[in-house]
């Protein structure tokens, strides 16, 4: 495996309380080799027949707003309307024939559920998706439409407990983020950004469990070490920021953010190490900021996203002093799975 090594250490900074309810967390290089560039290239070749190569397009309105060159990486146009299929396909395509025969099981109330269900359908595998009661109807219906068996549980904890029973019965558990193949699959986004915007200087990416952020950062820092990668979380789902500030993984007692797809109470071990090594900082924005920018994207860029995606634009607003007229800043629009009922319900929030 080709190891990815940074060319210079990051300078640690202190936690800073922000006036609108967020914070930035900075940290230094952890000095570990986790995901190699060859892993990400292998993933790109493996999943190419099954996923879209989404565009990275400059946005004139947002470039003018920030006084820089600002691009949008349109993963909301991906199959299942989110980036998750990249990691799901890479994981499932990496399984042995015997493992595929046994089927796969996943726990999710969001985009990972749809991704695994869709990938399993395309590859002819049996899939069981375990979801908590209260999962939004649009996620539930879409997951079922891909042919997966869906089982509902009182809580997400109960769903995870049931997953171990399926594993014992021969199913392969597909983790939503703390898995090397899944991370490498998500990292293919970084390769596409580097190819589409070779002059890229900054990338802003959401963090849930950390698979997307970790994979993208590892890939980008391998092909262009000068790129700055800025992580983003929403207040009430800031498991990575809290963990990095503490110097070890911390599990949140409760996730309260409306950005459901960022709602991992605990980040993955692999992803924590990748974030510690590669990220310049993690910016925590509040829900109102994320919703306000979601409607900004809808009104001005004409793209429908979800709060877990629009938080990258909210973070860019906080980080704008780091961008100049010669910067080339890419925001990853990681998904657009929001139901009309939820969209209309958020219409008066943060505007």
C-alpha cells in the first residue's frame, strides 16, 4: 500500500467560542498511515461502472459573495442522491463470493440505508436494513423501493444489537463509516475534485461519522499536499469536534441537531485518526445557519440539498478570511435527500 504522508505538520490552535453558537477546533498531525492513495485509486476503478462521476462546477453567485473562486461538488446528483453509494459499492465489491452469498446487513436511518440497499440490488445481493422507528418516510420508502428487507426497532441502539445477530447468521455487516473499504470509496470524491479543479486550494466537507471527510482528506493530501481541508459539523452533532478537543474519541450522550445524516454520536476510530492527521480544523455551525444556507443554495444555485450538506456553506462564511481572490474553494454537496414535508417545515427556520 502506498502510504500517504503530509509534507508539513498542522499548527494546533485553541477552541474558540463563536458568537453564533459554534466553534473551530484545530489540531496537529497524528503521524499515522491509514488509507493509501492506491486504495482510493483501486476503489475508483472498482466502482466506476456503478456510480456517477459527479461534476464540480464554479458558482458565479457564491464566488462573488466570498470574493474568491468557489465551486460546488454536486454529490446530490449521485445515485440515491448522496455520496454514500461510493463506499457501499466499494465494500460490497470487495467481498468474497462466499460473503456475497450470505448477504449484507446495515444499520441506518438515512443515506447509508439507501446506498447499501441500492448497491445490493445492483449486485444481486440480499440486503437487510435495520432502522429506528421514526425514520423519515422518504428514507424508509426509498430504501424499500430498492428491494431491501427493512426492519424497524424502537431505537438505533436496538437496531445495532440486532445487527450482531445477523452477523452471527452469516450476513456481512456494512459499517456506515468506520471501514477501510467504505472510506476509500468516499475518497474517490477527492480524486475527482483534484482532476476537475487542479488549482484547488481549499475543500470544505461535512462530518457525520467521518468516513467522507477522512477519505476525501486522505486522497487530496496524497495528490496535492498543499490543499487545506476544513471539516464541518452542526451544533448538537459535533462528535468529531468534541473528540478532537478532548484528544480522544468522545461519544455524545444525545444528538440534537436537525441535520439527521450527521447524527453519529461517536465518530469512527479510523476516521478520528484521519481527521487528527489531515484536517486544518473543524467548524461547528448551528442549525439555523445550515438551514439559512440550504435556502440560499436553493434560491441562488438552484440545487436542493439538506442541512447536513448546506452546513458547508455556513462554515465557508465563518472561514472566509482564509480565502482570497486567488483561492479555489470547493464545497462538497454531499446529499440532497430531504422530503417535501421536512423542507416546508424548515421554511421559516433561519431565514
